[in-house]
C-alpha cells in the first residue's frame, strides 16, 4: 500500500516540473515571438459596375391616372350636328360682321353655331355703346357682349381693359387701383370674372397642336395663407417644406407657346395631371420630345400617357408565357437635366436619358443647333415672376389662396400666347413699309402666330370681347 506522503511528493514534483516548462516556453519581456508567415489569400478583383443605363424592361401594370379614367368612364356625347346655313336674301348686303357671334337662346336650332347667316345687326338699343343682334331662326335678341366680361358692366370698356393689362404686365392689385383711381375690390372683382372666359378662349384655340419638343418645369410659389396667422409656425414650415404650391408649366421652345400652366403640389398626381392636359391639346399622333428637370414623377406620368402594351419574347422554350409589359412608345424621347446644388448654388449639371437614346435626342436637337437643356422654360419662369405679381420674389402682393393665383395665371396664359409679341419670333417683311416717315422692317409675331393658331396679334380688348362657342367648330381667328 502506497503511503500518502509519497503521493504528495509526486504531485509536488509534477507541479514544479510544469512551472519550469511554462517559464521556458513563455516569451521574455521585450522579445517578440517568431511569427509564422500566413499563406496569401487568393486575389479577388473588384467588380466594376457598368455606367451604361440598363434597358427599361417595362411594367406589368399601367400607372394610374385619375383624369384618364374620368374621361374614358362615361361616354361623352358628340357635339350636335350643325344646321343648314341660312340662304342669302335680296336685301342690301350686310356691313356688320356677325361671324364671331352665335345665338345664346336654349331652344334655338342655331344656338352655339358660328357663321351660318342667322344673325342680323339691329342697331344700338337706347343709344347704348353695344350693338344688338337679332336671330332670324328663333326671333330672339341679345347684345354683342353676351357671354363676355363686359356684359352688364357700367364701367367704361377702356378702363377695364387697361386695368387687366396692368395686371398682366405684373402690377399688383392695389397699385393698379391707385393708378386708375378705383377701389381695390373692384379690380379684384374684374380679375375674378375674367379667367372663366380666358380659360375657355385658351381651350378653344389650343387644340390639335403639332409640336416637336416640350419643356416642363415647376416654379415655387408662396401664398399669403401660409404666412398669416391661419397656421401655426410649425405647420407653416411643414407646409412650405413638404407640400408647397408650385406653378407647373409646359412650353414649346421653338414657338415659345405656353401650352399648359397649372398650380398644385409637387407630387406624382400633379405630374399626371399636367401631362394629361398636354395630351389633350396635342394632335392624335403627335409625340413630342420632352425635356424636364430631375423630378422622377415626370417619367411615370409620360409613360402613362405615351405607352402601349407589348408581348415580350420567350427566353426559354418551356414555361409560362411572359406577361404583357407596358412600354413607352418607340418615338418617345425623354431626357432630364439634373442639377446639383450646394448652399443654394448650382455646382454641377448632368444629363439623364430616360426614354430613347442620347444619340437620337442629340441628332434631333442638332437640327436647331441646340443641346439637351431646359433653358427656355426657365426663361419662361422669369417672365412669370415678372408678370404675375403673386409669384414675385420678396413681394407684398401674395395671393390669399390658390384660386387667386389661378386667376392671375389664366390672364398671363392668354396674354403671353396671343397678345404679347416676342422679339425672337418677329418676321422680316419682304418689302419695307413706311410708317410715320420710318421704314418698318419686321412684322411682330406672337407664339400663337408662330404655331399657326391665328394670323394676327390680338389686343386684350379683342380677346375679352370674343364670344367662345360652347363646342368645337371652325375657328375664325
């Protein structure tokens, strides 16, 4: 039997031997242990992403546009059939032109139709300034101002025209009232009554347009309701940053024609609304080239209105048939001008081709000597800031709400397209005309004349006296 003392001595000897081995194997201070070189890892090259844009593969569902569904859901009734023209009589030939007037009586067969010979001039009732017309079909009478701004007004026509002309040139409502010595609420009343006729005038003439290029942009606007005490400071800041009011514009850079102007927030729904209005004024088969800023909602809106369904090709011999894809039309060319800002200053500009190819866009623009840009619509924004007092910078002429801003923009829309000649559009006369001892070398031209909508420069009085028919028909420009 082994004694306990022997076991204790054996354990003590093992511990001493273990301490000696650890002391010899541990590294001494200041002396680094030898490091065995590790095997080098295999070289993995970095993946280089291609800078070329990927081809658009299409959408399985067509983007939603509420206005398109509203137009297609209820079937629209076609305009009535025009009646036969009145035969000429053996009386003295008429000297008063009635081609721009129509009978407003609801029960008349000739109601709303121009130039059918059913109207006769009937003098000036009670010696008033306006002429009276007589309809030989329904035997009704009406004044030539029926359906215009001047109907029932006691103020002088020239005063109303000059007041609206000053507003169209950028003068504020109160300043205009001081110049013509009228009450500000009277100026505001005339401004609120005119846009209904002006919008109908624009809708009547701006149709079936054949345009080669369109530039779209948004212009920031501030309304007085945001700055007054109607909102708290936090709510006002949130509205200004997230959902401010913007003036949306679409114009033809070649003819300087302002096609669409609208007011709304900077959202996809508003982009769909603006592009939908553009499609309504274009001809059926017209697909212009589009240039915009970097707002991504434009691509979705353009794809909605200028797209079609196609059947993709099979990639495999077996399997289900690929789903239909909503793709842009082959003739649709769309590019964006993306600007980089730093401290409210532009530090870089790059071009992004969304639909089509950059080569195709540049070849088309090269015929006019242009490149991809939005300079024309940005120049239009400057005109809007100068001619619409409500959207000027650092001004005290802000509108109370969105309705007032729309009224001023409707006046600017007609004034810019039909009344105001543009120097860049003037046409040289083949033979100089002598006027007041000087030779007239150039013929003034408006955007409406450049695009072929009219043949003369309209005056604002002529526009306000024009009676817009209730449905499309032959235009007498």
